[in-house]
C-alpha cells in the first residue's frame, strides 16, 4: 500500500552505552502489514546486556546498530491491504516473527524457531517512532486494560510458558528464584493459573521491597538476610524456576539444585554471562531434570490478555510497574532510562518494578 510517506526516527544502540538517531523513510506498507507507532515499552534485562556491552563480542559486532525494546504497546497509524485493524487501535506487539518452516517450528513451537526475527535481538525493536509490522503478530488491547499493564504482556507470556514447561501442579511445592519482574510474574502465574497456594509457593530474592510485592500470594524469603531459613528448605521443593541469570547465575543455579528434592524439576529462565559451573554430582545423584524455557507463543499472549481482564490479576501486574517512568524524546532520555533500570548498578537494583518508557 502506497502512502504519502512517513519518516521514522530510530533510536539505535550503536555501541555500549551509546544511542544515535537514524532516520528511515516509510512509503510502502506491504499487504497484511500495519504501520505502528510505539506508545509504551518496558526495559528488559536481556536488552541491558546489549546496552552494557555484556553480550558475546560476535553478537555485538554483527547486530549493532540496533533498536532495543521488545515488550510494549503500539498504535495503528495506517493499515495495508488485507488487514482488519483500524487506525487508532492500540495493540500488544509480539516481538517474535517465526519462519514457520524449520524443524523447531513444526515440532516444538514458534518460540523455538532457529530462524526467527526477534525484536532487540535479531531485528530492530520498539525504540523508534514508527515501524511496519505484520498484523498477525499483534493483538488488540482489550477494553479496560491500561496500556501500561498491557505492555507487560510479553514478560507475562514468558512466565506462563515457563510454568507450562515446568508442568507445575497445584499440589506441588514450588520455588521461584528471582525478585525481578520475571520472577514476580512466574510466581503470579504459578498462583493464578497453576493455583499453587501461598504456603507452597515461595519467591526467593535479595531485595525486601521487591519481595513485598508478592506477599499476598506467595511466601517470600530474602536469601541474604534469611540464610538459615533458606538452608532449612533444602530438598523441599518439587519445582524450582531460576529467573535471575547474569552475574548471579553461579549462585542461583546452585541454590536451585540444593532446594530440589530427589526427582525434582528445574526450569531455567535466566541468561548467563558466559559459562556457569554446575555441581553435576548433585544433579545426577538426585535424578534432577533441568530444562530451559525461552520466549513464548502467540497462544500465551492471548491467554495473558484474557487474564488481564480480571481485576485482581490486573492489579497484581500493575503493582510491579516502576514508579519512575521516562518520556523518550532524545537519545539522552533513553540512556537515562537504561541507566536507571540497570538492576546491577543503577537505581533499579533496589527499587521494584519494570521500568517503562513512553514515546510522545
């Protein structure tokens, strides 16, 4: 579909800690596609690795410059032929475009695609004023669901997928390691979908202010301040979900192995910085199962948006949005937002909530 022409401003990460503005002309919208204007997006820990230059050297060299941000809501500006969504509709963007043809797509699901385009990883993300995107990879925000809450559909969908991979049952004892947004949402999914009661559902972290957000649906434990209590829970869990990764992975993975009872299951969500030592003897002797869980499928997004129609669940998601929000008008604004959201060195280390950025 031809149009009068649009100019997109793209806030690209060109090297660690440095964004630059790139302009792109958009004068054609392919059939089945939409012209979208990003409205609000969350800063994910996986993107922080790019921002801080902590991804593998070859990935930084081959993928930058690149627009970051892969979780968020956009507004329809124009629509190509063969589409049904109207101008002004706000949509949740699924950042994954699978090939649909590879062995993984056909046998495991689109989230396992080896040839996918994924925003802020193998394709540009939402840090731009306009983009063209397939209509079949977006879902309208339901009435009554605030866009800030809808913007967290992507991490919530990842949490749902992790609970499915873990095959969590209501009668099992479950621990989630990680007091960040993903850990919180995994615990919320285990509570609201798998129906694990608070006395059997533990959220383990290191920041009380973050743990407090989940105290009405999970038992919380500060692993630094309550070390003796943590040791008393060894071999007491059927399922452990590790949702930290990063520099802490060598500690949290050991905690997961220690917490699991013989025959237990560990699901890994956290992304490491390089190799992580593992006590293989404990895994072997206890007959543990370790599984990775990555991304999510469109069905998870639909389920999330149905869940967000529930007042109680919606409020529990809303509470883990950061009080500090950023309006992005320049690259300096985006740098400030990323530095704040850094959970290792920024203010986000101690202050709870997913940091959201807004595009005017």
